[in-house]
C-alpha cells in the first residue's frame, strides 16, 4: 500500500496516523518463503520534524511459520514490530549519517508500507529458532529427525579437524 506524504511535507505539515491492513500472506527472503499465520494491522504515524526530515513510528505483530534451526520442523514464531525512524528525504541512502535511517521504502512523495514492513521484519528476525530447548536436531548422515527416534546409521566418521588431536592421543597412549 502506498501512502501519499504530500500532507506531511506540504506547508501545513499535517501528521498522518493510519491503520494499514497487512496484505502479505507469506514473507519472502532470498530463495525462501515463510507463511504468515496471523497478522495485525500496521499502526503508522508520520510526523514532520524539519525541512524534509520525517519521524516515522509504527507497531504491528506477525506470526510466521519458520523451520527449526536444528530439526527443520515448522515453528510458529511471533515477530513484534515496534519501531521509530528518522529519515531525511534530501540525503541519499548511501550518504546518511548514523542517526538517520535508510529510505528505500520512500519514492518521491509516496511511502510503500509493505516495503517498510518487510524491512522491519528483517530487522526483528529472531537469531535462533528452536522447536524446543532440548531439540536433538537431525542425523548428519541420513537426515532422520532425532526428536522422533534414534537413527540406525553407524556414524563413525570423525571431524577431520580433530585428526591432529586424535594422533596426539594415539602416540602417547599408555600400554
């Protein structure tokens, strides 16, 4: 959804407050797609600060289905968005000082709410997704989910980086 910023950037500098329905049914990132299970509307407030500088604040909540980092089982993950951004439309994206945020979601006098939401989901993305704290993961030979049972493979391969340490123990083994 595109929002017209001409009221905020015009002579009267009116503040825009809107509840924008979230239209995305899946979150696309690189080659992966994560289904959106539930979503709340994006509450957006855009205020004039000075010149062509704006303060953008927003809140929303999404629930995504993301695979567990260990066993790849789907996990319902809530992403809470609560952000405040200061942008200056006169400064290009690559040249902005640290206190200003990027503006790749603003084109001229239009703000792309979906792109802003996508950026904020990426910023709020959890660093580790686990189905449970004691998740055992998958077998590195056959891919068996070890939470559902023990794999019958005989994994005797050792990490090649440990071969030097193994040789030290072999050479100094007491008979």
